[in-house]
C-alpha cells in the first residue's frame, strides 16, 4: 500500500515539530526512517496513523486523501501502528489483548494466527499482559501487525530495550511481514540492521527531511551528521 | 438478635440500590476520567421521568420502567459523554466545577417542573410477603431489588470478561490511544460506558424512590453520596466490589440508625455513614491504589488583562464610588438588605477564588464553613462577647474542620478533596445543624454591632470588610504563599526541585479560605437578628461554586460579579420560578465556563473561522470570479483572502 505525506507540518500545542515533510512509502517496500532523538520520527508516525492531526499538509493512502481520519478509521484501511514502548493493555490478559487486536467476529482465528507466529504467546494466553517480560510484551504488540493482515505497518523502535536474541527474532518477523507484501515504515535505533532490510531510507533532522534515497546512496558520514548534528 | 433483622433486611435492600448507583458512577469515571458529581441528579431525573410516565401519564409500570432504563438512560448517557469530552481537557478542579454545574442545572430543572416539595411515589413492585426471617416479613419488592443488584453486578462482570465491547472498555481505561490504534473508537466505547452508567443511575433512582415511597429531588440528588461511599469500598476501581460496598454502606446506615435511637445527640449519624466510610477510606487506602483516572492536566496561567492599567484603576475607582453611593441610589431603596447580603458574600467569594483559581483546589462545603462561622458568632454573642471578637472566633472555628478534611484528602488528589468536602458539607447539614451546639431546632439569635442597627450604616461597615478581604486575597496572591501556589499550577516538578513543600502550602491556603468563609458566614448571620439551618443549605455550596466559575478569572471580577449575580439580581426578580431558572442558567453557564477553562472553545471557534476563510477561496471566490468575468473587474469584487489561522490543540 502506498503512503504519501505531502508538505506535512505537525506539532504539539504551540510547538511545531515537523515542517515541510514529503515522504513516500511505495507498495510492498521497507522504508527506514532515521534521525536523532527529538528529530520528529515518532511524531511523523503518529501523524501517519492519525493519532496526531497535522496542522498543514495532506496524507494520502493509495491515492485517497485521509488527512484528519482517526486512527481506528485508518486501521480499517489497513494501517497498523506499533507504538513506542510496549503497545499492550497491561491490565488485560494476552487473550483479551489479542481479541481487541482482531477484527470483530474473527477472534478465535486471530488468536490461532498470533500463536502460530509467536508460540510463546500460546503458553501465556490467560496471563495479564503487564506481567510478562518486555520481549513477550513486544511480541504481543507485534502480533497485531500479523493478525490484522495490514498493508502498511508503522513500527516505532520495536527493538528498544530488548535482549539481542529477541531483537533477532523480531527482525526475522519483520522480514516475514515484508515478504508477505505489506509496506513497512521502520523507525529503528539499530541503524545498520534497519539499512540492511530497507529499500529506501529517509533521514530526518530537526523536523525536516535531510536525505531521501536508497540505502546504498547513503554513507556513514550522512547518518552520523543526522544523528549528531555535525559532520565528521 | 431478632430485633436487628428488619434493619438488616432494609439495609441490604437499600444497599443493593446504592450498589447499582455506584457501579454506574465508577464505570463512567474509570472509562472517561470525569467523576460525575451530578450522578445523583441523573438518578433523580430518572426517577422523575418514571413518576411522570407512570403516575401522570398512567402507563403500566413495566412500560415506564423500560422507557426510563432503555430510552431515558441511554439518551442521557449520550449527552453526558459529549460533556465528558468537553471536560476532558481541563484540570481536575474544573472537571468538578463542570459536573457541579450540571448538578445545579438538573436540580433546578426538576424543581422548576415538579416543585421542591416531595411527592408520594407509589411502589410498583409487588409488596406481598415472599418469606419471613424469624418473624420479620420480607416482601417481594425487597427480594427483587436485591436480586436486581446482584444480577446487574453479575451481568456487568460477564460483559467485561466475555464481550468484545466490555474488553474494549477495560482497554480504554488502560490506554485510549492504543485502543484507537487497534481499531476500536475510544469515543464509541466511552459512549457505551456512559449509556450503561446513566441507565444504572436511572434504575437506581427509580428503585430508591420506590423503597422510600416518595420522590424528593434533594434526597435523590444525595444518592451520589451513598454511591461514593460504596465506591470508596470498591476503591473507585472494582465494579463487583461496588455492590458489596453498597450493601456494606446500606447495612451500616440501618444498623447505626437502630443503635442511635437511644442517643439523641447522635441523631442523624446514620445519614452521615457514607461520608464516614469515604473518610476512613481516604485515610486507610494506600495512595498508589487511589490514583486519579485520566490525563492530569495542568492549569494554564491567567493571561494578563487586555485592559491597560490606568483604565483598570479607573474602573475599580468608579466601582468603589458606585459602591459608596449605593444606599443613596434611586433603584436601591427597599432592596438595600440584598446589597448587604451581597457584601457579606464578597469575603466568601474571594476566599473561594483563592482556593479554586489560585491553588487549583475545590471546596464543595464553603457554605458549611459559613454556617460554622455564623454559629460561632451566635454562640459567642450569647456569652456576651463583643461583635468583632465573635466574628473572628467564628472564622477561627472553621480551621480545625478545614484541617481535618484537607490533610487526608490532599495526601491523595484534588478529586478526593472535592469528595471529602462534599461529604463534609452534607454531613454538617444532616447531622450537625440540628444539634444544640449548632443551630438547634429553632434558630440562633445574633446581633449586629452596636450602632449599626440601621441598614445604611451597616452597609458601610460591610463594604469596609469586603474591601479589606479583597485586599487580603490580593496580598496573599502576591506573597510567597501565592507565588508557590501559582508556581504549582505552572510546574509542580520545578517547585519540588526547588525544595518547596507543596502540600503544606495547599493545607495552609485551604485553612485561610475556610477562615474567610467563616468570617463571611458570621457577617451574613448578623444581618437579620437570627440564623437557622435553612439559611445554610448545603446545595448553596455548589451554587456558589457554579457562580464563581462564571464570574471571571480574576479576584476583582469574582468579588464584584459573583455576589451581584447571586444576591442582588434575584432580589429584583422576586418571582421564585424565575429565580430557579436563573439558578439553572448559573449551572449551564458554569458547565460552559468549565469546558472553556483552558480555552477549549477556541478550537471549534478557530476551526469555524478557518472554514469561513476557506470559503472565500472556494465556491465564494469562484462566484466572485464569475461576477468579475460578467461585469468586468470592479473594486468590490476583489476576493479577500482571510489569514489562515492554524488550529492548535
């Protein structure tokens, strides 16, 4: 699914975080979004999934203008946003989390799919999500990207704070999602790993796109500059 | 043991009603973060609609009950959900002001339609004997109510465990944004929560009226107090525990009412049971278990006045001159006592302003403090004490109860302080007013200071006190204490990093405010030579808060506008129905003001302005261009591009 952000500006209260953002996620591709802390990566994903209304600019999904749609409307159009932190309901059980993630009327099928992707969740269906380990919670949050069969998946630092072994597992899962034909917009702290899987890369610096192109065109100096703010 | 059985049966039955009411309250509070002080008023409205349908429109009771629970409740819920959204972006204090406004408006509306006296409510459930417990008969109505209570609790628990909507409701409590991302609209989920909550409220109102065999707006509005007693036991969290809490409160109430028959001093203690339960709950429940639901929003600072300083000074000077000339003005005449009343209340309003606007705390018992002040005056004068000293003692007497309420509640948060004060005000009215140490059964004699028996001379004395209290509040706002309080609304974290203790400042300001309320009550009490309990109805504590909310954001405006609105204007109107309408208008306006506390209305208004400016670029501009092509260019037909105003949230 194609996502086009056109001349987008957004912010919180009186503060503008993003300005003049033009970004395209082509169908069936992986786009990595890189940038320093506070560059506006999370804000950009929040705007793309409808959590934050842009103050200017347009959002197009498969050619349709969806600016101002609310998140649950976009979910129905095939967008899936796995938010920063642990995107689970801590006081609900794993099963109940999966029920909410699934399409109404299709719950048991969804649970079966989630368990097939992450067998570990199958052992913990009646456990409260908030009492699981960080890795397990992230698996539960990611299960959504599989069982809803979304066509555009926005992933916000899904590997943050997890053990390397689990990070491997998560990247395998992401590769599988990409192969299934969905488009991925990936915000990642593991820059090299993100660049390995990405077809396109955007560098964002202080709310503006600093670089857009293929990973091969990007050299380490650019990345360093985007993160640190000065050249090597 | 046998003599207890009737009390136990009545207690359990009424407890089930409290439980149903409390479930509705907790459900809506948890899902939306807005604690509905007007929950009891919703109960009352439900009961009155039932009364109208059944006893005035002669519908059979099952039809009336179905209409109330399945039509009135949901409609009310839909309206309340919209209100809750409007209140979701304002600090806790203004959420409470908003729902207090709703309470005042609903109560006035009911009074307007049905009058304030109670009416006979024909029981509709079968009254025949179902069975008896050691000689005490239990009728079908009691059995049905108890079963309904448990059925409602059971149905809710099943609904939350098994249904998708129920799961989503628990999800919305955890994280509304995440729920939105998983594909369920939080608004829709909250709407259903409010629908269920209001239907439960309506049902409990009907059942409560039926067990009492009468319908009285003031009694029914108090159902919220029983409900929050029950909700305390459920820690404002657990729905099934609400029904348990309700039954505990109901049982305690009836058992206390039995035990106190032998002690006239304790008469009325049973009515205060829910408040005592709340109070103990606030003391013993660990702080982490009583976290306020919903986003915590910090108050925005009041913007500097747009009126330049010299103009403001001139305005205040003119106001003072007018105030000085009032007794001589042509339109005053026989209305002078109302102006005197208003002047005594200036102190009350500025004290409440200090509390609400400056420190962001809420008191729903300021009229209770005023009553304590008036009683202090009366009793001290009874001992032959001079006027000034008696007034000050009246004020000082408010400090111990203020400390008693504030310390446990401030440990928690603004909402619990509001609940504690509401409960305290009601306990004062129901339990203490009638005792000999307060008003007693009749009224308490008071005197004006010597030489001020004439209304006009007394007017000037009261004006002096009013000006003094305005100055006192202005000084406090500019003092170290005031700076700490204003800093508190700007950034509590910054205050803590500076090493300033916030809670001590909060308690101090609560006590100052209570003291001033006591002074105002004492002055008020001195006006007419005697005071009685009816002067200090607890509802007035809510009305003054609503009036304060609509009287501007500054000390001066609160001091001038509020007393005029509440005392002078009604005195000129005279017609009681019109005054009830005025009170309803206060309630509605307070809801509007609360929703606008952070400039909430700016967003829709800016959107509207933006859309209008868009219109000039859209079809309107096209029309203009067509005109131009037809008539040739003219100066008038130049399209005007309005500036695009960015909508900020």
